[in-house]
């Protein structure tokens, strides 16, 4: 199925890719640093003495052995920051989808304001008349609740979170285990703080990508053609502000629509009225 590359979706994809690359770089960097410090085994000198040219190294006035111990735990701490970051990027994208639904008259601003992360996808489904993938939604809600435990409850899961793990469907559980390499129950136990590994980060990125694509398909099919034509023309003008003459715009518009809005197959009969509405 074809994606509509409207401005907010393009921005979301760029943010998601940049965040993924940065998180993986940090995870890999911590492992590289840990292995590099093995070369200094037995040294009693402090890091600023050994690596004086490294920026901010004096903030880690430690022996290499102590530094290696910290780096060995880095994945857990990076996960605690990275998974919420990945979810936040997706939640912001959902808000931009609500903006389009408001513009199309399918949602009110009050409805958008009253919707939180726990209900936003369900509200979206109701507005577009189409369900998002069940397994992906189960996984999103579980990792969201794990995120909430890490941020708001000192990491300690409550019985509701444990129940959510036990109630995962076979499909959602199989996919979760395949991506993370372990059953989610390994990280959700009463009395034991929830932690995130590299696997949960990969899962968060994959699940939010799948859901956002399905949301794109749903809006492609449910928003009015007039709305999409207006969005496409506004996007074109924003991307080509130097084109002020209508003849120039018309020559360039076809290529622009093929690049970003091919999935809509907008016709001249649809774009011409949009040009008039935009005052071209």
C-alpha cells in the first residue's frame, strides 16, 4: 500500500530515523568504550590523566575499572531514556494526524485536547472508521505502560501491568519475543524495577513505525479529496517559495505530486479547484 508523504509524515520519518541512529550510536559507543578500556586493565590512573583530550572527561574522575563498571550498565540507563523518546516522537505524530482530522471536519479541537496517549489510537480509529493492527496496538500499549512504570513509579510495576503481560495475545507475544529475544515477563515482575534493553528499543521503533504507516493509509482513504488537494498545494508552495508565477507553479506541480502524493492520484479536476481556493 502506498504512503502519502505529507509534510508532517516526512518530518516524523526524519525524526524517527535520526533518533534511531543516535540511540544505536550511543549503545554501540558505550560498548566500544567498555572494550577499549580493557586495554588499561590494572591501571590506577584516573581517566582525565589517560585521556586528557576527551571533552568533559573530568566529569568522570574515575579509574578505568570503575568506568568500565558504569559502561557495563549503560544499556539499561540508555534504554530508560531512549524508549520514552521513541514513544514521544510517535505520540507527537498522532497529534499532527488529529490536526488533519480537525481540518477535514472529522474531529473537534476539544476532542483532540481531551485525548491522551492511552486512548489516542482508539479515538483515531473511531474517526477514520478503520482499525489499526491488533498485535501492534497490544505491543504499543504494553511498552507504553512499561514506560510509565519507569518514569512515574520508580520502575516498580503494579499488578495491572503484570496482567497486561499475561493477557497478550499469541500473535503479539510471538512478535515481541522474536524482536526482543525474550518474554516480556522477564522484565515485568512484581517488586522488581522494569528495565529496557536494546530489544525493547528496537521493538518500540518497529511498532510505532508500523502503526504510523497504518494511520497514514487510513487518512489517505478517509480524508476528503478536497482536504488532500489543499494540503498538497500548500506543501508545494512551502517547498517552492521562489515560484511566484502560476505558469511556473503549474509546470512544477505535477512532478511534486508524483514525488510525495502519488498514493492519492490527484486529478486536474481536483487540483484546479484547490488552486482557486488557494488564490493562485
